[in-house]
C-alpha cells in the first residue's frame, strides 16, 4: 500500500513542481486553441509580419490583453495567440519546439526550464537585442538572474510571485483570535493543532515545494549540510502526520484543488502564492479572507519569503526575432505592459510605479501590502541540474513523510543521489 501511495504522491508532487501561479487548481483539459487578435477587421495577415505567441491557460486573460493592446499599436505586425492547457503546457511546448513548429514567442515557466532550453538550443539569447533596444536587465533585480545561462540571457521576466499565509478572517473573528500576521513555523504548527477539530482544519500547506521555509532562510538543496532543510522537513512531518492539523500528503494526491478546499470555509489558514489574489475570488468563498507574511524560522526576519518569475522567450529558430523582441519588450519592459499585469492582480517584474498603484487599486483584499514589503528569494537554485536534484529530493523526502524510512536515511539517500547528479 505504501508503495502505491508513494507512486501516486511522486507523480502528484512532480506535477506540482512545474505548477505555475495557479498551481493546485483544477485546469480544464483541452487541446491547443488558437485565435487571432488583430488591430481591425481589415487586417490582412499576408501584408503583415505575423508572430505566433504561445501561452498557458492560467494567463489567458493577461495574454489576450497584451495581444490586443500591442496589435492596436501596430500597422505592420500582427500577434496571434495560442493557448495550451496548463497541465499540458510544458510537455507540449517542448515537443513543438523540437519538432520545428511555427512558434516565435512563448511563455517559459521558470529559470530552470529556460536554462534547459538554452542548453538544448531551443531559445534565443537576447543580449544583443536588449543592447540594441535599450533594455537594462538589472531593472529586474534578483528575479532576472535565473534566466542567465553560460554568460547570456534567455528571457525577459514577466510577473513575479511571493508566497504568503492566507487566512479565513471570519473563522478567526468567530473564535475571537488575533489575526496571524507574524508567525514562526513552530507557532504556525502549534496554532494549527489548537484550531483543528472534527469540523475544522487548522491549516493547509500545499505539497508542491517541500523546502519553502529553508529557502526563505537562505538555504538551497545544493548547500552542503542542509540543517535548515532538515528542520523544515521535521516541521512538515509534525503538521502532516503527528498533529494531523494540515491535510496529509495522501489527501493532497491526485486531482487535489487547494483553492476549492479553502473555499469550503472550514480551514483557518492556507499557505500559497500571491496568485491567490487573482484566482481565489473565482471560487466565490462565503467568508472574508486576508493575507499575512509567510511563517519564518525564529532567527529569520518576518516578511522573508520565496517566489519565482516566468519569462517570455523567443524561439531560436524564429525568423522574426526583431518583431518578436519588440513584442516581449512591450509586454515585460514597459509601463503599458506592466499595467496589464497589475490589472489582473499580478505583480510585474518590470519596476513600474504606475503598475504598482494600479495593483493596489485592483486588489483590495487585506494584506496585499505584504507582497511589496516581502524579502523574496528565488525558490530554485541556479545550478544547471537543479531541476533533477529537486526531483530526487522530493522523492526521498516523500519516502520519509509517508513512513517508509527514517529522516536520516532519507537525507542520506538524497545526498548520495545529489552527488551523482552533480557529477554528470
């Protein structure tokens, strides 16, 4: 039975590791749908440079606004948008790129994927185009570093994420409790235990990233000793198994939808990304909710968090690189493009005061200020094999969390696998 559970969990967590800002929600399965958004009915594709732009379903609203705005500005370029279901996106875009599909611009989920694609020659280095078009990459700050590979740059960062603690204000008010605006991981675990009853769950900590707390404290899976990582895994075992105050790994396997569970109204707290501001209202929760800073270790400052940024890249085989770069520059390096993200409750990587003001006006849920005040570390390391290392870690730690081995055995097995991967 444990072997079967492990197989299910490994598949579920592997899917979660590639989940985007809407990770955990059920995404409708669908084939690639293509639509042309042009400047007017009289637009003739044959007289224009046509750019084929591919995005994932969670960003469909943003992508449509970007395409419509850009096409309205153009007389000689037409961007055509194609949407791929979120669960299928990563595999399909890789297959299409390797198969020579007519793709010019495409969404890249993470720096790790960008580096893999760069190593395989699938994505174009942008450095010459950035210099020619006056793009100062340092404007992106730390979030831009993940798209460096072998001394070159392979994507313009789009929107950035930040992990937070969300809570059911109504439940806290009914219980006469203070809102959880500054919790350590230990305090979170203790509060969850106290709040869990036959009718209520103290917390909901998703299983997509099994080293949130240690990364926020500055430790990555490639660090030598992994003391903080081990401490965080012990915390996971406490809330998942010992206290049973958060949903277990088994309960979160399969087609688990975190937003749907939280929307039921009997869970006090949920740890998730700031994309919740954008997605959760669609679930029409029958209660008031708010955000607070991510829990932290005792010696780590409040507001320490993790996050990531996707990017727009250009197909290395595209014959329309100048036009393609102009489009991604508009989307991800302009005030106009940044405002589109902000209107959709998403924080742009491009530093635009105009966009941040729009965001504050668009997102009225209490706690949005923590998105801006957080000190955010990239959730993944920048090593070339980090994705494979991370998968090995998840597999070995899952063995421990479902009771197949002791924690020291799990970490010993992981370090051995890590060494083997790094030696490739």
